[in-house]
């Protein structure tokens, strides 16, 4: 007969991780803090801001 080890197996870890994720979400939802959306920057004429990030994106998207 084989002896059972005292350490947790990979399967036990996955069971625990699967059960604790929804509990963490529920705890965060019940924390009582209110999330607020960031206010959008003032955009002239509805255009995107000209930044280094947007320039890099447009350069990489060119064919």
C-alpha cells in the first residue's frame, strides 16, 4: 500500500484556487468602495490627442 503524503497535491491546489476566485470577487464587490470612471480629456473636434503613443500605434498599423 502507498502512504498518503501530508502535502497538498496539484489537484487540491486547483480546487482551492477555483473556489477562492469567486470569493475574492464577492469580497471586492461588498467592500463598499465606489468606482468612478475617469473623465475624458478635452478633445478638440472629436479627434484623438496627438501623443507619442498614438503616433507609434499609427506607424505600426501602416501597411
